[in-house]
């Protein structure tokens, strides 16, 4: 079907030296199912980093599906992480809410290695609600990058996954209702409204976001799951929500997560930034999630990283696989030795309680040195007396 995929399959199939005793797929699946693994899986969210690593600029891949896929496959072939993350940027997510002639005002390309910036689509809660009530997202979808770039790229990677006989899983990333509710207007703005606006109005907005996202999951069932996708990352919003906000407004995400988990056997939740223990707790209660890609402790908690890792691992015991380390900041600005130390700390604090996947809490910055990404993978591959829960 796709020439670029066939070229990589021809180059790699049956020719790769094994890594450990399990395949990458088996290793990831076992960790998600809370079973023992031969090595601790490592699957950093390489996202935009792999574009840079493969020698492409952002401008170059922005409308070029083959180059985007080529970058992901080259990176995997060289580094052999335990999963392939598809490339996703913010325009995939929200371009379909914007008429074609207005898109240029909302998306900003900076340097070759920089991630795409965007400007919010609504200034007031009424405007945000109107985006959904007028069904803007349906009117502008046909020529949006969700259709012209994201979907064909996803299908190419899934074609690779299947033609390689599932030695390595492709992770498809999907935005959640809270993520959309926040992204359309900017996170701080939405969080402010959860306090200042009438509760019923905020709820109405989240209900609209949920309805659109539930429809999106039907698309993913047909185009991702039917083409072999089993590993799915749900990009959660609600990163700075406190217990009261979670209790009042967390329902949309819970309903969404449960539907996603019925479609994809290996569904995990991505919650980046400073996390509250209450958020970690909520993520152990929603049905179907198998793993959580979490991040740093909330500012008010004076915990060292090993303490935080252990706290979360105890909370996840028997329920969730824990995914973390190093922080995205350390991966970019730290030394390789610091990266190795943090990965080891995470593994040592987690494995007594549950399974672990080495995966920073958010995407790897495009400027992160190769040495640090390599150190992360090498540290996970070190021989340990037991890589089991
Ligand atoms: Zn993130």
C-alpha cells in the first residue's frame, strides 16, 4: 500500500537482532497486564524529537506524510525502543475547528526544530460553547490536518506494525474531553472558569466536548483498532485540577476513558505537569486503564523523586503499570549520567509494587541530546535480578 512502509519492512523484517527474550510488543503487553517482563520496557514519547533526529525540519514534514512516517521508522530502527509513538501536533487536534482561511492566524511555526505554537480559539466560555453548538469541528474537517496528515500517517505506522508481525506496537495518541476543553481556550483560562463560571455552564461545555470525543472514538474504532492498533495513549487535560474540580468535572474523562478501553486492550492515560495525589488516585479507579504516564509531584508536596515514584507505585499496586522517568526537562537539559540515575531510581522504587515502563511524563523535547535519549534506553536495558512486579 505505502512505498515508504514497504521499504522499511524490506530493510528490517527478519534482520533485526533480538533485544532481550521477549519481543517489544510482548514486553509492553506484559507490563500493562502486570506480568513479569525480561527487561523493563522503555518507550519514550519521541513525537517531534524523531523528526529532528531523522534530519527533517518541522516545515518539511508539516504536509508530508511519508517523511513523517520515515522519521518515526528510522528512529525506531536505530534505537529499538519498545514502542513507536506516532507524530502528533496541536494542529492535528484543533485545525478542524477553524475555517481554512483563518488557520494561518492560529498556528505559528518558529525554528526548524521547534514545536508548533498556537493561539486559543475562543476568549469567553460562550464563544467556546458556540464552537461546539455550531458544530464547527464538522464543517472544517475535510481539508484539516486530522484528515490530510494525522490519519494517513497513523495508517502507515499501523501498516508497518502489521507487516512486521507485531514485533513492536504503535502508540496512537488521542485527546480527551478535558484536554479539548482546555486546549481550545488555553488551560489557565479554563481552570479559572471552573471556579468563576456557573457550574452548570462549565458542565454543559464539558458535555459538548465529551459528545464530540465519543464520536471521535467511533472513528478510532474503525480506522485505528480495525487496522491493528491495540496501544492507545489518552492525552489527559485536568493536569492542575484539585480534588474539588475532579469531583465536579472529572466525569467526562471517566466516561471517555471507559469507552476507549473497550476499543483498545492497552489503553493508558497521559497526565503531564505537576500531579496531585488525588489525580493519581482517580486514575486507579476509572475502569479499563492499564497504565498511567504520570509526571512530577505537585509544588506543595515536598517529596524527592524516589519518594514520589514509590508513593505512586504503592497506589498503583495490583491496578496499574507505572510509566515515568526521567522528567522531560532532565532529558533535555540534564547530563546522560543524571538521566541514568533517575531511570534507575524510578525502576527501583516502582518494581517492588507494580510493573514499570520507562517513559518521561511528557513528550521528549526536540532539542534533547541523542546521548540522553540513548542513556534512558540503555538504563532500562541493564540486567537486573528481576524485572518483575
Ligand atoms: Zn504532556
